[in-house]
């Protein structure tokens, strides 16, 4: 299943983008945290369109299964 991204607000009122499956803050060179709400929304849109690629969330194959380094399909 493709990765699902969402945003959450921290105690200081700033936003971070996170992966719904791992609950980790998404990183694209740097963690996507401490953002304004509009910046978080834009980052999520770009991640969904493939304009940004997360550094810490495994890429998925067209089948939705995590890709493997050996191409075997085995995890």
C-alpha cells in the first residue's frame, strides 16, 4: 500500500508532516517539522505527487509492497 502522509500540530502550534504507517516525522534532507500549516499542506501535496521523496520512508513498488534491494520481492 502506498505511503499515506498527514500533518499534526505540536505543543507550540507548529506543524510536522508524518507517515501514517510508521508515525515518523518525514524527512526530506531535513525533518518536515516546525512548519506553518500552509507549508505542511504543500509538502504533503508534493509528496503525494512525487515531487518530493522522503528520505526515511521506504519506497514502494507499483504493487504497493516495499521494494527490496535484491529484487526478489522478499522482505
